[in-house]
C-alpha cells in the first residue's frame, strides 16, 4: 500500500502564496504521475494539476493556470503545489493523489487532505 500525506495548508489573504507538499511512503515509489485535487464547501472534487513522474510534463485546470505550479522531487518521493496570487475561490481541502496509469481512473491512492483558506 501507498500512504500519501499532505502538508502546508493554512489561512492566507487574497493575493498571498502557499506551498503544499505531499510525501509518499514505501521503499520504492514510481507511479505514472501525481495530481492535486480540491474540494470546496458544497462542491464536488475537482482536478487542479498533474505531473508525470518520469519527465515531469504538467497539466493544469484553467482556473489555476498561470498561478499554480506543480513540481516533484523523485528522490524525496514528494510532490509540491506552489500556489501564488491566491483568490477566495481557491478555498478548499486540497488532496494529492498518485496514478498508476495515464488515465483519470489510474488515480488509486489519495492523501487525507489539507485545508487552504483564502480570505478577502
């Protein structure tokens, strides 16, 4: 089994920045990729960003493109989400996930989530 643990959430003012981290357990960790998702109050979970583990190609939701940056440290088995120019609508619980295949259905392992709150 793979255990994912997120950290770095908190309360920030609009326009501020946060960096989320997600560390994976296990002797070896080599998924197809990692992703970040979020779920705001009363909303469904939505895709935020993804990165391929080997090669590092990235993909972003339109709502965060140009503001958020996903990155990874393969040696540390950690994925990051740098969030700049935060907006109140970014308020949500942020989850990291690992996928074993290139499809959305490939996301099989999920973290517990970390709260991000952006005030006006």
